[in-house]
C-alpha cells in the first residue's frame, strides 16, 4: 500500500469530481451534442465540462501553477515552474460510441519534467498514481511492468491518430505486428494503454500522432513501474514529436529493434 501526498490526494479528488460528470454523460451518450474537431477526432460537451471541473478543482489549491489542457490550451502560462497537463477524456471516440474504455489523465510537470501523475478509469474504478521516485500504484497497490521474456508470448498494444504525420506508416507497422508477436490490440486510449504496460498487462505499447496530454501522466506511471519510455526511434523527444514506445525491458528492446528495422 502507498502513502499519498497532499498533491496526489488533490489530483485524485479533482479526477473523481470530473468523473461524476462524465459518468452521467456516458449513461446518456446518445443525447450528447457532438461536433467534429478534426478528422477521426471528436469533442463533446462532456469533454469540455470535465475539463472545466478539473481546472476549477486544481486552480484553487494551486493558483500560480500553469495549465496545459486539451480543449482550452494553455492557462496561467509562465507564472510558475509547475504546469498541470490535463486530458479530461482520453478515449473520446470510445466514449461517444458507448465503448467503456476511457479515462481522465492529469500530470504535473516541473520545468518540463513530469513529477506526478493521476489517471482515473471511473468505469472500472481504477485509480493509477505516481510521483517521481516513489513508485507507481493502482488503487494504492504497487505496479511493476511485465517480466515476460519470451517474444512469442509478448502482448503488444499500438495506436495511431488518423490524419497525423506518420499515420500511414504506423498503420503498416501495426498490420505487420501480427507476424511477430502473440497478439496485438488497438484500444483507443493512449493513457490507459500506458497504464496497462505499467501493470504488466501489455508488454509494450507504441503510437504516433499523440499530444503531451496523451502521454505525460502515462509515461511517469510506466517509468515508476520500472518500465522504459522513449520515442519510437529510442530518443527522448516523444512529448515533442508525438511518437512513443513504452514497455518492459525485454519487450521494449525487441519492439524498438522491430521499429528500427521497419523504418530502414
């Protein structure tokens, strides 16, 4: 079991408050007013309501902190070395079609380094948390990435955002994965995929076309669960270029080799 800091408790409280609004809307998903945001991506009133709740819940205890949010962009920028990075609804398309696989993601960065994370899956009531150097937890039980070593048994998750740079190449990689590994899944939520790597369900995950709010919380949770996180070339630019690879040591190395070979 973990002991939780005041910061993590405040982030959890914000996520739980926003989740109540999202759950009400999810139960009436057919009534949501939906507008197209970009090809393959949609935004709903549920999304923006949840973001407003998260901002209100966190700006009160941390009035000088900056915010980077999916729908509203940057708020309070430059006031502090700390910035919350918020995705109020990761897995929006799943949500809008009634698929029960989505979550709320909150990360806190200090000088561009993620130092705290909370990811909440309200349908399963799974609360993932991490602070730098303190380990990663789900419902306060410590997480650790998979220990599987046999490539034939690796369970790989992947993702691609339609219409983004490298989308077609990533689709080709995903199609080819079935020749290399036990099984592959495309689940529609980058953050939950990263949390599933941290808990050892998936051995590795990669995706292209992501934004910082799709990765910031999940990457810390993976790292604190003793996993590896880089971009798809093995570098450290994932929060900038939007390509990410995360996994246990054995699976990460094998998938990275596969990605590099496929890129050559």
